[in-house]
């Protein structure tokens, strides 16, 4: 929840306070103390990277065919 809140604030162009950064860091430190949770988060991160790579592979031919949305 903390991470999603901070990401949403960034996307909205809102400032993130030092207190929010410290709270997020404390939460990460607490979570890292639990081996199973840390392993789950690492697996989630690897899965996210895999999905991003697959998305690039899938979108490349479409971008070559139609161009990027920005153009």
C-alpha cells in the first residue's frame, strides 16, 4: 500500500515527504527480516521484469508496423 501510494503521488506530480520516504524504508527493512516474504518479493520482481520483456517483444513488431503512439 505504501509503495502504491508513493507511485501514485509521483504520477500525479505530487511531492513525497521525507516522512513518507522514511516510513517506506522502515517497512522495507521490516519485510526483509522475514525470509519467506523477501523471497516472494524477489520472485514478484523477477516476474514483473519477465512480463515487461515479453511486452517489449510483443509490441516491437506492432510499433514497426504502425509506429509508436507518440508519433
